[in-house]
C-alpha cells in the first residue's frame, strides 16, 4: 500500500493523526461554531485551530531535538510532546 514512497508505518500514523485532529476540529467547529477564543499564558488570543497548530509545530521541534540530542528511541521526547499538547490546549 505504501510502497510508492519511502513511508513507514510510524510516519503514516503521524500523518493520519494530524488529519484526524483536523477532522475532529472541523466537526467541533460545525457543531459549536465560532470556537472559544481565550488569552493564554503567552499573552496570545487563540482559537482551537491556533492551539492545534502550535501543538503540532512544538511537537515536531521537541521530537527533532530529542532525535538530535538522544537518538533513538523517541519515547521520552514523545512524552514531552504529549505534555506540550496538553499544555497548549489547557493553558495557551
């Protein structure tokens, strides 16, 4: 199925997770339009989409830093990225 490109299952699952999160946010926006803008600890007024974007971008940097500093496996950087995601949607 994925032989046309150098995809691995973890890479495919990562992209599936991103598109699934975007789908969930789309459904939330259709169900509860307008979102809930709020001011977080960084002083930014953000919506759900903004927080998702910051979560994905921050997680990528955390995982790349973990790969560069510690190498494989990436379980600890993944835990930090998950904590970042919780922080982004809770406080930011």
